[in-house]
């Protein structure tokens, strides 16, 4: 694919909902080890609510789809995850306002806006054992791919691969942010659930936009 259209955004959001539902128990198990054991259920509830709204957005532009996604996640996921993922999609929506399609550089701008929104809201950095540990490597991989004029579909696949590697790298880390930070050294040895759900979301994009 050369560009991302409004329909591609819708397909991605639906793929996110499917991936989260499929991995709900995995996310819950990860969160049970270092959190409140509700990340899987909360994310599944949020994306099911988003997916239910997609048919009503048939005549809306991509910015509206992303904004609706963000607002729905904030109102249905709850807690830190709802606020952070909601912020991601709201900032992404602002970055593509008025656009009918995105090339690789356009997607980079949209994704970077979302990541910046999460970083600013959560006050987290790479190495804190949060979703940033998946988001930031994915951003670096995407930026490098864009600079090399990599085809869009392949660039997004490299994002997802970098996110997965980043999530897996959270296992030995000691959490410095969020609920897991209360455990101190005991948070080491477990993969961060937020970084894992981030990976699922970016893998969904790679799958939806692979054509």
C-alpha cells in the first residue's frame, strides 16, 4: 500500500478490537503479576465499545474516527490505560485533521503526535516499564524506515516488530511508573501489560495494512 485512507483506519481499529479480544486473558495474566489484573478486561471492554460505533462512522473522515476512538476509550476503559490510550488517539486525530489520506511521512506525523501525547500525560520515559517501552522503539523504527523511503506496509511491519521487541525487553526492568512501581524490585521478571497491549495495537495495523 502507498497511502492510508479513512477505510484503512477503520480496518485498523476493528483489527485492534479483534486482537485485544483474542489476547484478553494474556493481558489479564500479565497484569495480575504486577498490577490490578484488569488490563485485559478493561481494554477488551473499551475496544468492543469502539467497534460498536464504527458502523455509525461510515460517512466520517479519519480524524473523526480516531477522535471517536479516543473519547470512547477514555469513557469505557477507565483508569490510567483509558486516559493514556485515549490521549494517543485524540492527538493522532488532531495531527490528521482535514486529511483524506496519509503517506508514510503523514503516518509518521500522526503516530509521533500520539506517542508525544502519551509521554506528556504519563510522564514516563523509555526504561520505566510502561507502554512507552513499546511505543518509542516503534517510533524510531518508523522514522528510520521513512527516511529510507521504505514502502508504507513494510514500514508499519517494522514498527510492530520493534514494539514487540521493546515489550519483551520490559521483562527484566524494575517499574518506575504506574501500579507496578509499588512492587519495586518484585516487578522485575514480568512483561509490562501496557507495552504488550501497545504491541497488539501496532501488530493490528501491520496486519490490516499489509496489502
